[in-house]
C-alpha cells in the first residue's frame, strides 16, 4: 500500500515538474511583453518590477495592421477546418463501414503518409501550384493544409466510427436510408468528440503555420498572422517586448480553443486511439 502511494506521489511530482517546464516559456513571453525593452534581459524577475507596459499591445496592433492579418488567419483556418471535417468524416466512415476493393491498401497508404516529412514535398508542391495558378492565393494555402491532415484525421474518424455498434448501421440501412443520410444524421452527431479532437489539432497547425505561407504567398495583403509578425522585427534593433506581445496575441485563440474544448479533445483522442 505504501509502495503504491509512493509510486503515485513520484508520478505526480514528475508531472508537476513537467507542467512547470512546459508553461514557463509562456509565462516568460507574457512577462517580457509587459516590460520595456531594457528590462527584458536586465531583470531576472519573470514579470516587470515596476511599470507594466500594456501600451505595447496597442503598439503591436497598430504597427502592422494586425486586424487585417488576423482576419486572413481566420479565413484560412476556418476553410481548412471545413474541408478537413467534410472530407475526412466521409473517408473515415467509408473505411469503417463500407466494403470495397483495395480498402485496406488505401487505408494503410494514407496512414503511411504520416511518416513523410512535409518539408520534403515543398518543391513539388510549389511547382504543382504554380502550374495550376494557385500560388499567392488563400485557396492555394488551404488545399495543402487539408491534404496534410489526411492521415491522422482518417485514422481517428475511422477508429471512432468502428467503435459505434455496427447493428445501428445495418438497421438504418435496412429501413432504406442512404449512405449520406446515415453519415450526416446518425454518425456525425455521435462523433462530436472525434470532430472536436481533429478540429483542435488542425486549428493549432493551421493557425500557427509559417513555412507554407512563406513559400506559397507573395502578396503582403494575403499574409497570415504568423507571417505578419515577422514585420515586427526591424532587423536593426530587435524589440523583444514587441515581438512577445505580437506572439502572445497570435497564440491567444489557440489557447482559448483548447481551454474550452479540452474535454472533447481528450475524449476523442483516447477513443480514436484505443478502439478499433
């Protein structure tokens, strides 16, 4: 009994240490954004010793037309998520409930895409989008983001749909319901945890994406927020407090999304991982 209690205590202590190490960079970013430039590295305290410079956030918002780039990120992320949920719920449902030739081969082919580093396909992607005249457009940015999420999204949706009793599918099918009606009226409402998991995961990757916008976008008016934050760095005299304020505003929506939907995220992730 004592040994079990000791083991549990050690585990909790390690988790607390890990949590503190994980949250420290975020706390440092918050503190640095509220300091003046000289105090960022001259002070050893996490937060400002005297004056809290809230005006840094106003400066960031006005310096680079922050709201315009914020809306660009919202537009790209929203349509990326719509594409992911719409396409891969159908794909996951097909792999889970339908029978067709080559199903296993196609599924494991999609799954194998997880082991292909995205950076290795940047040149072929650029050449393909150039030939299709998709460069320097939000559509040209959204399509590869949707495609890149295919392996994990299909895997989680397929496993989640397989965890739903097959008798439901058979009984509704016998009553004459179409495949699309079964999917959209029965299975998708039951798959809210899986949808929340996929949404949060891809919201994070789409919102924070830097390399793809840097490669595929040329017009400044189309830049997303992570790419626009680069303009806060003058290159001559780096203002770390301004950079941290801009970064904090940029990651704010991601943090809020996870806080509000973490219950569904964890539930969907565990269900998709352990049920088959």
